[in-house]
C-alpha cells in the first residue's frame, strides 16, 4: 500500500490528538497562556457548556497580544478564532491534511457528531504516526540525503 493510500484509509482518530488544552469561555487571556505553558502546547480549545466555540493559537497570541499587551487582561473570547473549522474522528488523515494545507492551519480540532471534543490534529501527529509505522524509512534518513561529504571522515 502506498503512503497516499494509507493516509486515505487511516482515520484521524488513529492519530495522537492530545496536543491541546481546553478552557472555558470567559477565561482571561493571561490565564489561557499559563494553561498553554503548563500543558506544553500551542493551542487552547475554548468551550461553552461543553461545546467547542473557539480556538486560541500561538498565532493569535503573536498577532493580537504581542502587539497589544493590554489584551492579556481581556477574555479569551475577545481574541480567539470563533467557530473554528473542525473534522470528525472518522475523517481520513489525507482529507484532514488536505484541509490543513488548503486553509493554512497548524491545528485542526476534532469533534464527534455529538459536538464532544476528541482532540486536536497537528502535522506532528501525522509525522509521529508515520514514524511509528515506518521507523526505518523515517528515522534513518539523513537531514539532507542528496548532500555528500567532500572528504572521508575519520581518515
């Protein structure tokens, strides 16, 4: 099976979707950032009554907080991306990657048909999946496979 076929057959639910934190609507941006640091992630999914209503990413922080530090004291609702595009756990990994590429997303929330958050898809989740599936091919590749040393090492 080719890599393309494999990504088409694999579902988003088979990836590691754990790279996110979750906060409730109305949380201060400052607290949201502390939560992101504590969870070692670059994205927070914002909920209201257990439903996803927004996403706060490092890009939002760079464009809306770094340029205006007063936003640290506002609520996350003021700077989040509301009503983010999502996929379901049954979406193929290939389709989700295509969507991420087309929309230039680094994070793609995964929500089941009942609206319950299942996780956050990232490019790293796909890379980790492929590295586990093809460890020799992925992990043993030199950083620049077409680059050769000018002289023999150790000689």
